[in-house]
C-alpha cells in the first residue's frame, strides 16, 4: 500500500484494517502505518511483506489486535520492546513466522497484561522461557511451537488459569512435566510433541477435565501410561507415539467414549486389552511398533466406525481375524511384520472403502483373493503365497503393488498389466493418498526399496506408482510397457528368460528399473535411453550381451555392474 494512501487515511477514524492474503511482492511495511492512530485492529498476515517491522507500529497505542504472521519479516529487539511497552491495550498478538531470533525471551515480561492470545510459532526464538509469562493472567491461547526453547516448562504456567490452548511442540524442552499443569482447568488443547520431556506421567492431567486433544508424542516419557487419563471424558484425540511407555494399556482409557483417535505406536506396550470395543466412536487406532503378543482380539471387530487400523510391527500370531472384515468403513489396514499364519480371508472383498492393505512380512499362505479393484496400495510381499488373483480381476486403482518374496512362479499374466488402469495414466495431482472418508490429517505411509535404498514414504503422492514383482516369474510381457505412470519397476530375482522388452522404453516416468538376477539374454534395447527420468538401472547377473546403449539419459545414469552378463 502506497504511503500517500496511508497518509490520506491518517486523517480518518479508521479502526480496522485487514490486508491479509494479498501479494505485495516483497515490499516493506511502510512506516506510515504508524499514522493510523485510531486503529484497533491491523492484519497484514500472509501478504508477502518483507524486511524489518517498522518501529512506528508501536505508535498505534489503541491496537487490540495485531497480526503480522506468515510474511518474510524480521523484528529486532528494540522494535519489539517498543511494541510491548506502548501497545498496552493489546489483546491479540500474532507474529507467526516473523524472525525474532535476536530477541531474548525475557522481553516477554513487558507484554500487555491484557493479552488473551499470543502466537509466536516458527519465530527462531531460543533460550529458556521466562517465569514472567505467568503474569499474563488473561491468556487463553499460547502457541510457541517450532522454536528452539530449552530447559523445563515453567511452574508459573499455573497462573495462566484461563489457558484453553497451550502449544509448546517442536522445541527442545526437557525435564519432567510440572504438577502445576493440573491448575489449568480450562485447558482444551495440550500439545507438547517433539521435545525432550522425560519421566513418568502421573497425575498431572487428572484435573484437566475439559481436555479435548492431548499430544505428547516424540518425547522420552517412560513407565506405564497413567490410568488418570481415563477420567478426561471429553478427550477426542490422544497421541503418545514415539516414547518409552511400557506395560499394559490401562483399562481406564476405554472409558473415553468420545475418543476418535488413539495413537500409542512406537512404544514398548504389551498385550491387547479385551475392553477396547468400548471405544465405540474410534476412527483411528494405531498400535504399531510395540510388543503386542497373541492373536488379534475379536473385540476389535466391534469398532464399527474404524477407518484406520495399524497393528504392524508387533508379535501378533494366529490367523487374520475374520471379524475385521465386518468393519465396513475401514479404509486402511496394516497388519504387516507380525507372525500371522493361514490364508488371506476371502471376506476382504466386503471392505468396499479399503484402499490401503498391507499384509507383508507374515507367514501367510494360499492365494491372494480376488476383487482388489478398490485398492490403491497392496502389499503381500514377504509371505508364503503361492497364487495370485486371476487375470480377469480389475486392478483399476492400484498404484503400489508388491508381490515380492513369496512362492509365486510361472509367467507373469499379460492381462494383469492390461488391467492396471491407474498405472497407465500420469496423475498430475500433487496431493497425498489418504482415507477418503477421514477428516483427520492422517495420510498413508509405506516403506519401499527405491533406487537401491530402503526408503520410508511418510506421505505418498498420488503420482507415485511402484510395481514390485521380484522373485519367481519367468517372462516379461510386452503389456508392461502400457504402465506409463510407473516410477519404480522391480522384477529382480525371478527366473526371467528371453529378452528385455523394448516396450519398457514407453515407461517415460520411470526412475528406477531393476531386472537383476535373472536369465535375460540378448542386447539392452536402445529404447531405454529415452527414459529421461531414469536414475538407477540394475541389469546385473543376467546373460546379456553386446554394448551398453549410449546417449541421452544413459550418459548420466547410475548403472549397476553388469556381472554375469
């Protein structure tokens, strides 16, 4: 906004000015804003301002709300101190993303005692939090996430008795949680993830009866999960993942009938409680990477609203529970890396919303059931399966398909590839695969071998398409060349004979091609040089002959040694 316009406005009685979500092309905030002396609300957020926050903003002594968030701004200590000292009527201060790395946290002691909302996430703040924050007794919303704070959580938070939202996540706080947290009886959201908090959770939360969301993930808490959490009846979200909790899951948690998400993964918990069916409204249940043993309890099948179930990386045994396929809303099911035996139940076809299925690395046998048409991601690898679905089945939505390391044999059915419709068209939508009927932020994740390395995709782009059929097939069908959206193709460690299909040159999005450890003969097709995204080509341990094609992508390609050729 031109300074002349601001000068003209200065003679008016303008009280509220909102210029948020514009594009001022990296221009500086004009010092002329300081002339708008009647302003009570100023919002310049997300408008591509840059440079220093002008000290003249501190002249706006009537301001009740100031929002400079999500720009490319820097606020020096002298300017902040002027803001804190002069804006005595300020109730809302939003400086998210403003560079305040030179500011000492002790400067907070000068802030207006009238503040009800203070948001300073991702400001580069560092050091220990000052105890003076306790004097902000009107504070209802405090967000200091994504900074570099260290040291313990101050005890004087107990004085902020009106706090409803406290977010200290993604810092380096340490030590035990103070018992004074129990004084924050208005608290609805407590977010402390990604810090270095330690010790046991005792009764610090027992008085927080209004708590809706509790996130203590990615810390160093240990001991048993406190049974006192079961008294917080309004809880809708509990995330305790990536800690060192041990022992059994307390039965008191199953009093939380409003719970929609329970994430206890990546701990050292044992046993699956039989009362879990009492969580009748549960949408997401994540218990992966623990020490759960025994069969899958039948009570899980009574969680009729469940959309996302992950019991992977435990020690579960027995057969796959038939009752799981009565959970008709299920969109994602991960039972991988357990000790499950027996066939894959044919009832899997009942789950019409299921798009992500991972049964890999178990001891399953028999054949892969038919009716996979709704799946986007299917992992059956690392089992003892001997037969796949018929070639007549539809695979129209499949993006990731892994049958490797089983007991499959024979030629690859040509019709498989004619039915992989989703792998034939390139998806330009740069979004992530997620449960379509789930409103939370959870998206699908997967671990694959890509370009020779084991990689975990914590988010999977719609555009990612991978086909892994390594181990025990005999021929490369020409129809593989139709799957033009493929990014990775792995046919290694089979008994492939014949020659490399020139039609593979049509896979123009391919980044990794592994045909190693087969019995392929003949020359490397010249058409492969047209694969302009190809970064890794592994043709080792075959019976290939002739020279390696030259030019185009092959000039910069990482080609594995052609041993055995």
